[in-house]
């Protein structure tokens, strides 16, 4: 879906915010709005599943949404014949409305025993899961029993104190290997870069390019070829790519001759420390090169092999 037209992404962003921030309040607006909430929420989760999102979480979200439908709204699923499930339920509702105490059948007692047994089983199997949750070395996406009845699931079991970042740089020098070459950094809208820039708030919107750059730092540029695609667009100073950046160091100037990416390790400066006193929010250490210097002409064959439109300078 990421290859869809721009208008589609604008629509899906608005629709996403509407479903997640507005629709949940429908459950307080009466029966019909509650049912509408259930329908919209389930359709939305199915759409996310089809798009390849975090489908496990989407399935879990569908389960409580089923509670939005009462007996009347689900009656069409059952036969209307006399003595059927729908007929029996209607008779039970009439008797209950008249104040008649309905006797518990044998099946009700069996169901209660089964429910209590499952509850005790889940509670017992959850003990190691809870202990893992309270552990400073919490393990995520793990099963604690052979049947995998109770597990841990999550993208972030812990928050690290340091993070690796890819910093994209450009130079106007003809020789990228010249020690005197001046490399200037591109700043992203929210990703750590400039050491003196305060971390920003991004909720409820995530900057997609910043998000992808964070994941790319865990791998190599060969595993993230889109970075080379981005480098080509920056070499051509395409507005579509530059609009995703916070600062273009070559604004109002000729485009850079070379683009490269460096690997850095970032961590927060300590309050009251030397770096904080200098106005720096971050401390960083260079790990090494990430993407070797590339120029626009050198990328031509790379773009052609992948049938990518070759960027042209304005």
C-alpha cells in the first residue's frame, strides 16, 4: 500500500485517526452507535491484517469489538424455526422480563466448571510470564510452555539508554576522499541529529522516513536499498525528498556532488554535565562508515537495474 497515490495516504491517515480517536466514543452513544463502532473497528482491523500490519494485535482487537453486538443484532445468524436457538432465546427473555427465575440446566454447570478450570490454568501458566514482566532483563515474544497457551508479545521489552543512528552527509568537493572535504549534515524532522536540538514530540503522528532510518541503523545499506534511492534524490535536490527533511544544508546553493552516510552512537547528555552546559541534548560517538560516498552519475546503472526513475537536477 505504500506505493499508493499521495491522496490515498492522506485519506488513510485521516481515517486512521478517526477510527482510533473518535469511533471508540460511539460505545457511549446508544445501541446503534455501539454497533456502528463494532462494525467500523472490525473492518479497520481486517484492513490492517490484509495490509500486513501487526496482524496478531489486530486479531486481539477484533475480539473485544464483538461485544458491541447485542442479541438482536446477531439474530440473523440463527434460524427462525420454532424450537431453534433464536426461539429459545426469545422465550427466555420474555420469562426473564416477567420476573420468572429460570432454572440452571446441566450444561450451565458444566460450562461454569470449564470456565473456572480454564481461568485457574491460565492463572497458573501466567506466573512465569508475570515474573518475566517484572524482570529487568525482560524477554519478549517468548512462549513459557510447550502448548504456547500463555506467551509474551511486544516490540519493546525494554528501552535502551543508547541508540545507533545513520547520519546522511553531503559535500561539494570534487574528491570525496580529500581530507579537506567539508561534509555537511542533513537534519531529519524528529530523528536525533544535531546535538543541540531538543528531542521532539511526534505522537500521534510518526514521521515515516525518520522511523525507517531508525530501523536501517540496525542493518546495512545493502539490506535497505531505499537509502541509496534517497541518496540519489538528495543529490538531485528533488523537492519531494527534501520536504521530508528538517534542514537541507545545500538550500539556495548548487546540489552536493557526493552523498554519504555515517554510523553514530547517540546517548543523552547528563543534566548538569559539561555537554548539557554547552546546550547539547545528545552525546555521540562515530562508529564508522555506513554508506560509502556516491555521486549521481555513479548511481545511474543502479537505478536502471531496478527500473527506478533516474533523478534529474533542476
